[in-house]
């Protein structure tokens, strides 16, 4: 068990597997995971799942959080990118040596916050096409120090594992949880 | 696209990835997927995610549905097993040549309905231990005619694929969707 905290930001149009499967793995690893609604406590995914967030994002205590996680999906990732609160939060986390993670289209928000320069980043192919400064490696998951990015919904388990690894969880503990979920074959 | 309908039953304590990732894949394949709350429209997963169901299970029109899907998780699967409405629904679906599917601990509900006899079934290891008539093969996914079962949360994408296959979706169409989600490597 650990008592560390992770905040996942849910914007209207988030990708449901990327939010939920990622949270599931991290909770099984003992993290306290909060679903924080960007603009409302009732948030609808891009495919129509309605989740009741645990709190509003503006009420999240980021000073007490160890990681901030951004699911992708459209228009969810665009909402994250155009939110001044999310921009401030991403910079706050990075300045304080905390983990920042984004999957699928959501790395565009990290780029907008100016935090991808010189970093290895992956994401949904093509979602970086209008962003001159952002280069995707095309790998399933990238971890560059405290910045974790991933490609899309089918990578959610590996994305969660990379976040846990960035937070110092030993690989064998992560593998035990993934094996218990039958992720690994 | 297709206009076929799938009902996923959410009981208190359902496993969140098994419900959400499965639904995500099936929606991407064009199915109309409804989350049906067993006893309330607000349903909490075993790990603490709160989902707003689309309807109450008792209001689901099973005559119009092509498949009934049971996520696992505890106590979710136990609630499914002890629900007379779920028992009636499983028998109705089977009698009408529709697909019945269950993952993780939820095959215990299908066994209780008397629908696993002589069928190849898989599920979460050990969840069948007090059920003399129920034998699990231990495979990640089993499809025996219109009965689909799977082992646990890490198998959700394959579980959804097997449900789609049982509903007649061509394998290449399924693979295209899984590839688009980066499930396949």
C-alpha cells in the first residue's frame, strides 16, 4: 500500500478506457486516485459514458498530489489544452518535481503548457500535426524523466505501469498487479 | 455501422475496466451499448468509480437487444447472481438465440441461471470453487456458440472482440478497430 495521490482530469469528451483502465491499475497499486471534473462533476466521455467525478478540478489539492494524468479523446483533449487552470496545473506539477502524464490526443495540452521541449513524447498519430514544436516518437509509451505519454486506449495498462514506475513503484510490484489482471500473457 | 443493441448490467461493485473498456470497443464497432443499472442509476464500481447508468435494468428492452453482458468484480458479480431479474434475463436471451457474455467473477451468474452445463467456460481463477457444476478452462477467452466468457480486466479488449465475433462481425473489421486503439502490437 501507499498513500500517494493521483489526479485524473476529466473534460467533456474524454476517452473512457484511457481514464478508467488507467485509474483501475493505479488504484490496484495502492494509489489514491481522484477523478477531477474540469467544468462539472458529471462528465460525459467521447463515447457517451457518464461519470460522476469525485471533485471539481479547481478543488483538487495539487500540492498533495504526486501525479496529474490527462486522458485523451476528442473534444476532451482540446478542452484540456484550452484550459488556463490545466496549463497552470501542468506547470505547477513540473516545477515541483511531480509526474505529468498524458495519453492519445492529450499530449497537445502538455505541449501548449511548454513542457515538451527537448522531451521524448508519444501520442495518437497525427494529433501533433498542427504543432510544429511537437514530435511524436510513435512508440506505445514514452517516459522521459517525470513526463509520461502514451499512444491510445489499447495502451492504457502500459501507460498506468509507466506512471507507477515514474513514481518509484518497483517493476516486480507492477508486474504482479498486471499479471493479476491478466494483462500480461 | 450497425444498429444492434447491447446491454451491460452494472451492479454495485462492478469491475470498472471490464465494463468500460468492453463497452468502448463495442461502441467503436458501431453497437448501441447501454449501461443498465441493476438497482439504481448511480452505480459505484468495486474500486470506487461512480457511473451514471443510461437506464435501469428493469427498463431495458431485452427483446430489442442482441447481447447481454455481465462485468465481473466483487461484490458486483454476487449481486448479479442473486438477482431474479438477471436470472430471467439470461434465460430469455439464451432461449431467443441472443448472445450472453460474462467476465471475471460474473460467469457464476450464468451458472446459477443453469446455462453453463456442457459449455466451455472461463473466468477468474477460483471464483468457481464452490460451484460443483462449473469448470473453468483457464483460457483468456472462451466462446461456445452464443456464450462468451473471459478471465479478468486485462482481457476486456479480447472479451469485446469475442462478443462481436459471436454477433457476426467479421474478424477483419474487429482487428481494424483493435488496431486503431493500439490493442494489437
